[in-house]
């Protein structure tokens, strides 16, 4: 029996959460389904875990150029984003950026990130009842990324406002047209260029900008524009962490027996973080352009045709995960591909995101009176599994 087929390219595709029934149906089919993004482009849907991993790792056959987005392609493709570049150019930028993401540098963020989460949670706690999505989940990653990037304290409210204006941007409340959207991104790009130039003329500092300014790799340094674009990409990554943080709290409160496991044994929290990442799958998909004729799951795909890699399907593939529709904080092993299916485009900020999740879950575990204060409201976006409102109360 075939399920009703939702339009995965529509902004309302995830308003009730991940459409599990439909994805399971797609995984069981021969060949691939295809969808239209309502902007003139069609995408083959790659949905099985093994197929998504294979496509993610083969950057020669599945290109990220000109953009990995399935919607708003005419906006994002104008910006030089590391996510939209293939090797060898991508390799150069990533090699430099990784200098800022060594385990030692990330470990050095443990205290400041913990302090950020503590402060944000304390502010929300004073309210007693609050919307976790807006009061906690967006504040935490923006503050943490501002710390990592090296944005001055005086400018951090501007960074937060920018993030707030760009998150969930296909929701009906997001009324700006394409030109206004492009202008917002250019505003931040110009700000980061100015900040980078200032640091170049004075002291680079210890944040990401300083590292990128002062660390040569094979005698190569990034230009001001490349640094500004890369740091903007990182700041834009707050949207996926925002989705993960909100989804984590909803998952724990919807599954009190799993929360009880963590209260009894907090050492399971790192394992729970991995299950949250699988369960939520904050980024639902990325696009790729096929560079030559190929076959995926028995489906012929021609050169220059487009595909969508559906992580939100792959992370629930019964061929890989036992009882995938069960939220299990003790699940191990957990080969989710929330940060990408491998290859050069694996999320560079994953360690920071996991750190933020761990600190937030610790607070939830420590709150015996935490409860949902109302239903979750999902955003109208097919790019992230994003909850725009999650009322929470603390008694």
C-alpha cells in the first residue's frame, strides 16, 4: 500500500515533523522518486543510508557546485560558501579552517560554552515559563559561535539579531523578498570583511578570524573575502544547532522513560547526544549536481541532473538502525549521518554542536520539574527539522 505523497520540496513538508511513513515507502521502492522545487528545478531523491553515504563521499560525481540548497538557489549561489565548493578549492579552505577546529582548540571552548549555556538557562529559568526555541535554542549557538569567531562583545547583539532575522526564512512570518534576503546576507558579509580587515591591520586575536589570518598552510593564506564568507557560513550554522537543541528537549520530554535513564546515569549523556542528532536530523537534506551519467538504486540519472540527499530518511533506515522510530538514549553503535555522510563536506563545527547539546541536556536532566507548557510548533521549512516554538515550564 502506498502512502499519501507529501511534497518534500514544499515549506510545509515538515510541519508535523519528519514524514517517516513516506520516507519508508521511498526506501522500499525500486528506483528514485523525483520532486520539483517550485523554482524550475527537479531533484532525484536519494533516501537510503548507503546511497546517501556513497553520494556524499564521491564529490567528483556528486558536485556541490553551484549550491547545496534545493530552494533559494538564486540567493545563496551568489555567495562564495565553502559548502558550495568542490575539491581542490574546497580542500584549501577546509585545511586552513581546520586549524581553528583542532581538538585542543575545541577543548579550550569547554568552559566558555558551558558558561554561555549556564547564563542562557539561568535567564530562562527566572521566567519560569518560556519559549525554549527563542529564549534558549537560538541564543546558545549564536553566543558560542561569536566566542569561537572572535566577534567583539559590543557587536554580539548585532550577530544575534542577524541570526534571528535569517532563521526559518521560508516561514510565512518571514516576509522579506529575495532582494531583502540577499541584502541581509551582504550586510553581515560586509561587517565580517570590515572586522577581518581591522584584525589584519591590528592584532589578529585568538578567535577563528585570527587563526585564519595568521596560519599559513603550504604558504597559502585566505583572502579577506574568503575569511568573511567562511565565518558567515559558521554563524549561519547556528540554525542547525538551534534545531538540534530544541529537538533534544522535545525528545526528552516526550520520552520521560529516556530522561529517567539519564537522571539515573548521567554518564549516558554523550551517548544521548548522538541519539538526539539522529532523531532530530536538524538538516533534512542537501543538493548535489551529477557530473556524469550514473545509476543509483536502479535509477538512471543523467549528467547535470540534480539530486537531494535526504539525511532525515537515511537516519531512520531500517537496514542500519534497529527500531529506528524508538528514541533510545543508550543506542550504540549509532552510525547517523547528521553531520554528513563522510567525505570532505562533513560538518566542520560538529564538535562544538555536540558540546552545546551536552551542556543543555545536563541542565534538562537536573530540572526535576521541567515539563512542556504547550504543543511544539514546527517552522515552515523543508531545509531544517526546525521547531519555531516550544513552550516549557519549570516548577
